[in-house]
C-alpha cells in the first residue's frame, strides 16, 4: 500500500508515454518549435510495463495512459495490451484525433472510459487553439466512441475569453448525447503565461449555466476531482474541476510517471525521483516510490496556497504540462 504522511492511499497511476503531440495548444505546449526528448531518454515498452507492474504490486488499481498525445507513440497498442493484462482498470486521455485507428485496440484491452481534450466546439477557434484544422475528425471520433459503447468524458480547459461563449454550447451537447463534459479551471505550468486574472472559476461558470438551464447537483464520489451536475432530462452530465478555486487535495489518490521515468507525487510538485535511471542501473525502485509518496505535500505541491490569487507563477518550479502528462 502506498500511503503518505496524511493518510492518503495512492492507488491511481497516470503514465505518460511520450512528450510528443500532434497538436500545439499554447496552454500546454509553450512554443511550436518544441524539442522532444530523444528516444534514449524515454521509457521503452518493456520499461513502461516493468514499472507499471511494480506499482500494481504496490496496490495501484487504476492506470491512465497519457502524453503528450499517447496515440502518437507507435508502441501504444503493445503497451496498452500489456497493462490491460495486469488486471487493473485501464483508461486513456487523448486529443481524440487518432481514436479511429485504435478503436479495436481499446475494445480488445477492455478499456471502457476515454477522456478527450476539447476546448471549443467551433472549428475556427479549434484551429486557432491547436494550430491544427482537425476539429471534424475529433468530433467524429467522439461520436465513434459513443457508438462503440465507451463512456466519454470531454475535458475543456476554461480559458478566459473563450469559455464564457462556449459553456452553454458544451452543456447543450449533453441533451441528446451521453457525454460527460468537464470544465477545468486554468492552472499554472512552466511556459503557459498563467495569471490569476485568467482563471474563470467554477462558481462563475455555474452561475452562467444556470442563467440558461435548470441545474441539478449530482453526487460526487470520494476521489472525484470534478463536481458533477446535470440538466434534468438530459442524457449526459457536466462538471467542474476546481483545482484553483477549491482544491481537492485532501482526498488525492494519484501519482504520475513521466515519459522519462520520473515519479511525480503531485501535478504541481517540483520534487521528482528518477525511477528509470534506477531501473536501468539494476537498482530497486520500490524504495524510491515509497520515498516519493512520503514526501507528498498536503496540498498543491507545496507551491502555493488555496488562495490562487496570491499564486506567483514566477516562483513555481515545475515542468510544462506536456512534459508532465495529462
């Protein structure tokens, strides 16, 4: 069991398969001319599966594959199949553009839930945000996932100046489609030029939705990061991930493994321990995992307080979002 000093048990691991992506979203990837990690620094397929097995033996029950964009990694089917055979719940976060090429892999591996990142329903805005004209393919793949019986969560980053006009459109998609739309408060990472004024809070968003729709609060489970709602009679739901305005660190059960084999005990944490180098040197990685969990801060990686307006991004030490993993 992986339990920290605050009594939190960690049984959910997010594994980044690559820092590469076929989109160029500015809040995630600072510049177009990104320099990707050389393959020698990335975990090989065997190393991903070896470390995943270690975590499973330590009590991890759920593994989410992330990137960058995990589907751009050519070994994705092999990695997915290997993890699925470990008997854990296996899930995926993707930008959705390559889903149609992997739908059978996902079904064969027993994946039942997929998170798709999508910040706008407008094709022109999508192209501006991602620097790619592929909205149609992403939307078609969301519909494909639904047709194939997957539970689909759509993750939209609440970007000030954009989300205000998109909120009700996203909620309206849940009328006929069993989508679960989640609005994520904008978070600070290296290179994304975050300021507190750019944060649109869950309360502000909910107030806006309530002006157009009747809203019912749904029950949230212990480790949920999203506060869930539904318009009565609609097929799907919507929710808010309130990292900035109302953090949920007290029930955190998550750990992260970066594509270069570093364990991060918090999305905002600056401390990383190098599991991959230890593995390649033939050293034990279990003590490092326990050490990382033991070092975990009570909240927000110890980098800022619950009053996000006082957060100073220039004093935070962290990676860019794309090199952490979604």
